[in-house]
C-alpha cells in the first residue's frame, strides 16, 4: 500500500532546513508529524474493514475430501465493521468469501454458515474474521458471532475470529449474558501502555519524522508527559502537541517542564 504526500517546491526547500531551524519554525510541522501517522493508521483500518486478503501457505493442506487445497491460498481474512448490525456482519462475511449475499436475513444466516464451511471443507482454507472496534458490538451482534461458531457439536470450528477493541470489551465479555461466548475464547491479549523509555522513544520518532534531528523535549518534560498520559499513545500525542504550542508561545528553543505543565493544565481542564 503506497501513500503519497505532495507539497509545493517552496515547502520542500523549507523542509530541508528543519534540522537546524528553531522551534518557532518547526512547531507547525511537528504537529503535522504527530498527526500524520494517525491519519495513515486510520486509512489502513478503513481499507481493512472493506477488503479481504489471502496469504500463501507452505505447504498447501489437504481438505477433508482428501484433495490438495489450492496452493495459492489456504487462509482468507474477512474484516467486518461493528456498526453495520447483525445482518451487515453476515453480509460482509458472505461477500468477502466470494458469494452473492441473499436478501432476506432468514436465508442469509444459513448462507453464511455454508460459505464458512465450504472454505474449510472443500478449499482447505481457514477463514479469519477480524472485527475492529469490537467494543461497539451490541449483545445481538456478539450472540450472532457465537452462533456461527456452533459447528459439528463443538468438535471443530469453521473459522477463527479476532475481536479487537478497547478495554471495555474485556469487561463486557465477563457479563453473565455473554458467558457462552466468553467460554469460546481461546486466547486473550491486552496491549499494555508504553513504558517511560518507550514514551521517550515514541516522541523522538515523531520529532524525527517532522524533520528535527536533535532533542526537542527535555527529560523532565518527557517524564511528565508519560506520567500524565499513563503511556497511552493518543494521550501522549495530545500532550506533546500542546507542549510544543506552549513552548512556542514562550519563545523557548526546547520543550521544558514548565511548558509541559502548561500543556497538562490545558488538556486536563474541564
């Protein structure tokens, strides 16, 4: 996937001077640098929700019928968005697997089950359903996913499912009404926040992307940003941007602790 960023020739000439420019000239570009990665990340997620990819296996497995599976692909990945409702999830699965979704929901559900079974039994592929922002799924959507896992008296599973979401997803899964789905989860992983060292490296990386080669945040400023943000990347971004603005307003060449405290007061103010 290629991302192209265009700019005027005068902008390119200005960018070449960032390594030795004072903070007054790079503050705007530093803000753009902090936001650029988020924009690219959001674009990747948006594309992943409406597309499906295939990966090359080695070696190609055999299907239950004994035939050698397609050597080009043994695994398909279908991505679904949580805001499309129960029918929308079934619709996206069927479409991603190369079928034409039926109109009525009563016929769409068995079509989804059959499409998943065909991928594994006849083509030797294990479908992987990935749902991002899964914490937004309601009870009916989660129950519909559980029903899709009911296969062959639970002796096998027709597909693998990845539920990716905020920490509230883990708490919801512990509700009694979702106990049957919670018992089917084979692997859980919670991404921890960044350590103080990782926060410092994260800030330096973004500043490098903006064109600054030397240190821009003091050690005290970095420590305060990490303490306030608790190591969560988006909170680090917000505090760093506000600290840059505060340092620029005070005509400072580096973001120090006082600029960061002003940023903390700005971000946390009610």
